[in-house]
C-alpha cells in the first residue's frame, strides 16, 4: 500500500528528474509515465516514475524517438516498478538500433572530416555529393550516411 509520502507532486518530480513540468505532462499524454489524481485533481506520481523519466531522457539522448520509447515502455509491467531484468530485456531490444545509430554517426564524422579537412572546396570531389540527384531512385534520406551504403 502506498503512503502519501510515497507519491511525488509534478513539481517534486520535475525538480528531482530535472525535466520541466510541461515535458512531464507531455510524457504522460504519450503514455510514457502515469499519475494518479487527488480529490483536487492534482497529479501524483509514484517514486518509480523517476526511473522511467531517466530512461526516457537517456533514450532521447541516443537518438530514439518518443514513439520508439513509448513502444518499448509499453512492454514494461504496469502494476509494479520494473526490475533489472525488465530493463535489461528492453535495452537489449534496442541494441541493433543503437549500433546502427553509432555507425551512422561515425560515417558522418569520418566523411565530414575528409570533406572539410581536405580543402578542395569542390563538390566534384566531395564524398557526400549526390550530383544530379542520382540517389533519388532509392527514395528519401541521406544514403551515403546509412550503415548499409557501400
């Protein structure tokens, strides 16, 4: 059973998590976190919500969308705080996505270094150039930066 002191106000959750109250309300509308309401219709959050908010922020920092985060968090148990095993299972499911993101960032870093550092100032020799939009047949996107591009 929860005691009144086990619940956090939105201000307390904001202060403890470092996330603005407006962002917390948005996370709630997106199903990332949940609250109960007092008789005065004020939000109250379980302390375990701090872990969920920290997880959302960490996932955002590595480039995951709120939709991806919401899908993954929907797999977490609703009636109890997630265990280490729950978090491990969830984070392992993201491993391929994060590895692809790392590879994409490394390709961008390496291509920009050679392009900016070479001093050629010529699009004819730029490794990121797409003359006459020859890659348009593959659809939208930066294909030279994708991990599967040769």
